[in-house]
């Protein structure tokens, strides 16, 4: 399990993302590819929530965990 904070850091550092905005606990990230994803800043992300956020970003789970 990964946290929302770890996910945001990984997307920003390894996938050239930038935090665009935050509304409540949801962080909007725009990637260099132009895709936008929303990551809930929770202590633990459910695997389906993580997969959904990565699908929006166009990143596979394997690719995400390789760079974690």
C-alpha cells in the first residue's frame, strides 16, 4: 500500500508532474504529457483508487512501482 503523499511525490519526481491545485484532500497533478490526474491525499490508497489515478495519467502499475 502506498499513501497519497508518496504517490504525489513519485508522480512529480519521476513522471515530471506538477501540482496544479488542491481541493480538500484531493491533489490535481498535470504531467508533462499534458494528462491530468487526481490523487486523494490519504494515509493509504486503495488499490483501485491508485489504479484509477494512474489510468488517468496513462501510467501502468508496474511502471509506477518500478520508479517508487
